[in-house]
C-alpha cells in the first residue's frame, strides 16, 4: 500500500490540497492495493442537494452506474443503516460493470449523518474479509475528515460583531473559538441566540448544520417578516411553535423589527417556556435600532 494511503488510514494530518488532489489519489491507490479494477467514491453535495461521484476508476467513458444503489429501491437505505460494508454478488442478480467481477463491496461514509459511500468491484472473494475491513476503515476516516471540514466552514462564516444588551437576550455569537459548541449549546438551552452574518454568507447552512449536529427533533422555519401588530405576532408565534416543535424558528431581516416588536420578543423570552429555539439573523450594517 502506498505511503499516502497509509498516512490517510493512520490518521495522519491531512494537507490543504487533500480535497482537490489527495482524496482522489488515495482512493485510486486503495483500489490498486486491494486489486480492484473498478471503484467509485460518491459524496453528498450541499450545492447539488444530492449525491455526486467524487472519484472513480476503471469505468472508462461509460455512463454505467449501480442501479441497485439508487435511492428508494431499498439497497441504498440498507447501506445507510448498515455499520458494516455490504456485499452484492453477481449471482444475486446485481449488475456489475466488468464481466469478470463476481461481486461488489459497498461501505457507507457515515458520521453524524450519511456523507456518501464507496463501492468497488472484485474478481475474487479470497480476501473478502480483509478488503471489507480496509474499505470500512477508509470510509470511517473520510467521514471524520468530512465533518471536521464542515465544522470549519461553519465557523468561518461567523463575524466578530456584537450588540449592546446581547447578554440580556442570551444572544450567542458563533465565532471561531474553541468553545463555540458550548456557546451554541447554551443558546439552545436558553431558547434564543443570534447569528451575525451577511445575506449570502451561508448563514442558513449554519442553522441546518447546527440542527443536524445536535440532532434536534423538530423542524426549521425561516421567516422573512413578522406581523407588525402585536396581537397578530402573538398568534403567529403560537403557530410557529406548533410547526417547529423542538426545532428552530429563524427570524430574518432583524433590522426591520420595530421597537414594539423588539420589546414584545424581549418580554416573551423572559417569561415564556417554549420548546423551540429562536434564532435571529443580524447583518453587519443593518443593526436594529434597539435590542
């Protein structure tokens, strides 16, 4: 096994070029090491909102894909739930690419959620146990690297801004600090915090990431505007809480909140015991007049 794959599997420090060059190289070296002539590495893309092929080898210019792993047909769902690699034998009716391949092994890439999967074809089952173990270790390592990468992306979105009175409202700024997770936990426990970031900076993705990270049972609601009349606002909050459950209620365009609306929210958070967590998006140059 080549040095780069050894370093990868051993947990060595990943270089800055890992996602651009290193992962593709390591995956193809892994295929050669286990004597597989065909293999595909599939990862979930946030931008595409679906799974895409990140790296592959041995399929030439063919548009071949493993139809038995299409979502909704059962096998993908079994793979997603399986803690061990799964074997798909040609004799079991599973279509493979190479005519000499007798089986394929697939391993999920899974951390706190499904990030993708690896599938390789083999012409022999003589080292099946060892190859399954190696493939599973490769996938486990990649899941860990993927989640650390996403954590850094989230941290990089936050700004260093703060507002007077933020402690009174229990606003928690997600910043690039070692204790950011504890800050978010505190905000969730107090049911209200703010995210300081510009529109288009990925702040909605921050919320979705936190929702997945802490495995919150409720839903996420995004609100561009809230009712001006306090009586209507009060009724709307009840409806939002019903829909969100123990999830997140996101208030965008915070700078448009009137003094009366801000006062109502402030008083509401002081006395209410609600299951959902309110998150306020606050832009750098559009602070509300009072909070």
